């Protein structure tokens, strides 16, 4: 019997079970620490050793029965001992490719390769984990194969071996503005945490009573939320290469992601009210496919990809011009009677379009501008609520395959909304036919 996988198949890194264990691996290290330092005997630690042995054996078997290979235009992964699974992931449907390095992965010099796919399932293919020095060449190879599969042709051998490597840095986020932006946007939460810390110093008993039970869980979850946001966006760098946008960042868990050309479903620029006096904003893109997947951390679950966590509006607009080259420049204001329905949002409403994109603006405390390419439009909806009917208003919703960003022509004159619905439908139909004609 051969010790390795059959020809063409490859295994994950032998340390993959240790890294996938995460917190369990750290707990095992603590259990073994007393024995390693001679503070406990093997006889006294027998129950712990049995548990550790079972976990180690399970991890080894999981690694042993998992294998992968590139087969035609698919990535094929087989796993399972009693219930064998053979999964095929079409490379033509790849939306983005991430390289994720959690803390333990960095320690053992391995990395996870994560392919996000479109389609009805919006599934995610995970190679967790491969050697650190192999992950970048493998990602480049998969990107090259994905381009060839999408175009329906074989790529030249030199392109498969060495995809375009020239890269242009578009933006990099400084740590100071990032911390300030998180504080301003989550000011109420940070004020509560600071108040509890001060209260614990002054009167520990009172604060302990307040935090008893569910209060402590809430406090821990909020602190974790702030930490994960900072960890995910720390020193985020956006670069552009021929194979797409490259996003790199993270403090403890490093993430490197490639968003392929043509996979962005929508672009959103957000301006929170406390950021606006400083001229700051946040730029996000929406990608098709279901993003929540078992085994993923919060930093990788959201559909939105933040290109600019915080930065000057001029910098964000430069990025928008790259993502939305034919963006609408003129916005149509709402009818004056909208003031009676939405007095605080009235001045923020507007919409415009070109032959290829539609843009909408809205928001009271968080002003949001959304750009959607017509070729990505999945459906359009004409909505008219009771107050809108009274004021002869209506809204038109523009939906895409991404579920996080939707452009809405909010509170337009009823006749304007009906005309816009027909016009946008024709533009979306023409845009979706255009690639097939080229």
C-alpha cells in the first residue's frame, strides 16, 4: 500500500489538524504544560492524556482521508472516513480567492486557501492548510485557470506558470485614523466599556452585580466585536493587478484576498455623521455568493469587502472611478413634498444613471451612496407604501446577486418611478446581453 495519495492527488499540510483545532489546540497545550515542567505525573494525568490521544487520533484520521487535486476546470476535494464526500468546485464560478493566516497558522508557517464561488449554492472551497511557501503560487495558478475556464479557452503555458505580477498600490490605511474612526462610529459602546472599567476600579462589587450572568456575556461580545473589526482592517492595503484587486491586512489573523475582475456586484460609499466634519468615509464592495460558512471567523463571514475602512472622500472617489469608470455625475433630487415624509433624509436623497451604471444616495445618520452596474441587476421592484400613495410617491429597488448592497430610488414622484422602472429594466436587459455579443 502506498504511503502517499494516488497520482495527481495531494494532501494538506500534516500540521493542518493542529491549526484547525484552534482553541482546542491551545487548551491541550495547557493540559500538557504541568507534565512538561514536571509538576504532574503521568499517572495523575491519565484522563487528560486519554482525551488528548483521542483528539490527536481524530485529527490524524481527518487529515489522512482528505485529499485534493485540480481536475479539468474544477477543484476537486475528497474527505470523510465513514461517509465519503467528493466535492467539485467549478473554477469558472470563482468570485474571489482568499489567503487566510490565523495566529496558529502563522506560528506553524501554513495558510488557508479559500475560494468563494457564485451560483445558487454560493459555496466556499477551503484548503486548510497548505505550506506557506506554496499558497501564493497555488493561488496564482487557480486564478489563471479560472480566467481560462471563464473564457472557455486554454491559457498559454507561460501565463499559467507566471501570471501578471506587476501591482499598483491604490491605498493603505494608517492605524491612527482607523482607531479614531472606530471610536467615533462606536462611541456609545466604547463609552459604556470605559464607564464599566472606571466603575470596577471605584466600586468592584457594584459593577460585578451589574455584569452578573448575561451582562458579562454582552460585554465580552461587544469587546470582541471591536477587536475583530480592528484586527481585520489593521493596515489594510488595496493593490491592483491584472488578475484583480488584491486586499491584504490583519494584525493577528492575516488575510490576503483577490477579487477577480467583473465580480463586484455593487459599490457603496458610507459617510457616518461623526466622520463627515473630518471629511472621512468608508468604501465597500459587495460580492455575489453566500458568504457564511461553517468554520469561518467573523472577519471572513460578511459579504461586504471593505476596500477603504476610513479615508478622505477624495481618495475614496479615486477608487470609485476605477471600479465604476462610467459612474453617473448628475443626481436628480426628490420632489419637495418628500420633506413631509422624510424631513431628515430629504436632502440626502437622489439618483442618476448612465448607460452602464445606476447610482442612488440616502441615509440620515449614515449617508450612503450606492453604484450598481446594470449587468449585475437581478430584479427591479416598484414599491408604494400608504404614506407614499397619499403623497403620490413611490420607490424603485434595484437588486443584485449580492445581498448586502441594494440601490433604491427612494421617494420619487409616482410617474417618475414608473418611467424609471421601465427605463432601468431596458438598460439592465441590454447590459446583460452585451457580453454575449462581444
